[in-house]
C-alpha cells in the first residue's frame, strides 16, 4: 500500500489558517459556544477513576437539563472500557452517547487479537462509540497494511458502534497526518481524531486542517461523510471555536453537528458554560 503526500505544504496550511483565525474571532458568539458544548465528548480517563467517581461524573450529565434548561447537553461521555457499564447503568438522559477508549489505549502497544476483543467487550458493556489509537509502531515504519487490517478488523466486530481512530498527530508531520487520515478512513473509521491527550503534543490547528482536508477529499470522491474530533489540550472556548471554524471553513456547516464533529475535553465544558450563561460555572 502506497499513500500519497499531503497536497499542501506546512507553510501553505499556516497561511490558510491565518484567515481562518480571523473568521474564528467573529465566531465567538453564544450560538457557537452552545454548538461547541453540544459536540463535547465529556471525558474522564484517569488512573484513579472508580465506579463511584464515574457514577458521579455521569450524574452531572443527568442533572444538566434541569440545571441549564434550553441548553443542549454534551454529545457523549468517554471512559475506559471497564467503566462503560457504569455509565450505561447510570445515564438517564437521552441523546448522550457512551464512548469507550479501547484497543490498547493510549499506546496501541499490544496484540491485535486483544485489541479486537477489548473493543468488542466495550460494546457489550454498553459503549456505542469506540476510540482506538492508530498503531504507530507499524505506521511509522511504513507497515500500512498492518494498520489497515487492524482498524478494519476492529470495525467489523463492533457492529453498528461508531469507530473513532486516533492518529496521535503531535508526533507526525504533515504528510504523515495526511497518510494516517486517508488510511484510517479507507480502513473503516467513522471519525478520525487528533490525539489521546496522553502525550505532551496534542491537537493543533495545522493537524486539524490536514485531517479535514482528507475528509473533504474522501467526501468528494465517495459522497461519504466522515467525522472529525480534535482532542487533547483544548481548554478555552476560543480554542474550541477555532476548531469549529476550521471544520466550518473546510467542510461546511453540515459537519457542525454532534453526528459529524466532536471535541474531546474534560475542563472545556465549564468554561463554555461560563461564556453562555455569563456567570462562573462549576457543574462538571
């Protein structure tokens, strides 16, 4: 399998981003803050997570409609696979998905058979979205067929659950981000995601631009929409709106829905709520 290089250079991308940043400044509105909030994968991926803490975390999502009437809830709750059942048994509000990281998250450094079984078990436990990590150990040495096989095998066993493939873009250059995006999409990813949030290098506007460009090319060729999820280090409302604007500029408003766009975050939700309500918020 031979993958092409990105059609734009890093300098071209940075030049395009200058205009997008200007447009993002115009998007700092209550409407866009609410849209960003509705696309959050509210995430807890700590070594200290317990059944009690994840139950309490989920209850905050249950309490959201009463606490903030008229504001759309988050899109999903994202947890480790052994906590998917806890979320499922606690979650009472409609239209909030259960996402589980699987496949040897966050390093993807285990056997494919185990990754497949872990993803399948997470779905059985209640997850309807699975986030896995591209096996960089294979990708970085050009073993693209290995990566393709692993992603497609996981996608096959999780059935109707959505598959998000994390590229870990902070350790990839522009061409590698493009290649990883195309590979993951062709292997069956429903979403492509920037980062695990477990490395110092996380989401970046440059990576988002390349990934959205790959999604756009795929859509133009196949009429199939693939989702996009920036994650890792996205804390401020301004950061969130920049990523929304990148998606808006490259892919269009059709992608600005929880079905096509997510933001992986733990601290962002309260910050967005402060912008929306005009008051300090510590709900989540």
